[in-house]
């Protein structure tokens, strides 16, 4: 019951006071959510709309939600299946998830990761080395993918 009331509170807050550039809503069942993140200004994802799927586990908030990109994105920390390499999405000891975090915080963290990739902890090694050693090519590829897959 705690999970349901907490989720209802979080969804209500996300609906009334969403973080800038982020929307989130229920997709059928309470534990299946969808979100959209707008690509940040001055990033290669600018003007892109990225769709995400959020599955809330039975043990939430003691276990983090599973979040993945549905929109393809060219990024060193996001793989072709949309999985995201981000510490707050994993339980300790390897991760930094805490029950005090919420879906809004996670989506904001993902938005920040989009703006500032972490090439030292990549899911996509080839994109990571491109980001590190040929940033212009990375930016060009990321912009192309954004236009192709996330354009309105």
C-alpha cells in the first residue's frame, strides 16, 4: 500500500510541478509509466523529444524503477536497447539508489546525463571513445540521430 500512495503522490507532483523539459504519466497500470525528456539547449539533443519507459517494481521505493529509452539516442551511457548506465538507477553497493530518491529526481538525473555524458563509465565503448577523442564527430552523429529518431 505504501508503494501505491507514494506513486500517486509522485505522479500528482509530476503533473502539477514537472521538472523543466520533463513530462511523465501513467501508461495503463499504475506501475507502468511513460516519460518524455526534451533535449537540452546547446546539446546535440536540442529540439529532440525522447520517450522513456518506466517500470516500477513491487519493492519500490526500496528498489529503483527500471527506466529505458524507447527513442534511439546516440550516447556513450545509453545502449541500443535503451538501457541507461547511471548510478542512481542501481542498488548499492554498485549503485547509488536510495528510497529518498523519486521518479522526478531520476528523470532529472537522466536529463543531466544527456547534457553531460560520462565517457569513463560507458555502455557503448565505441561512442565513448568517439566522445573522448573525436568530439566533433560525436556531436555530428548525435545530432543526426536526434533529427532522425527524436524530431517532431
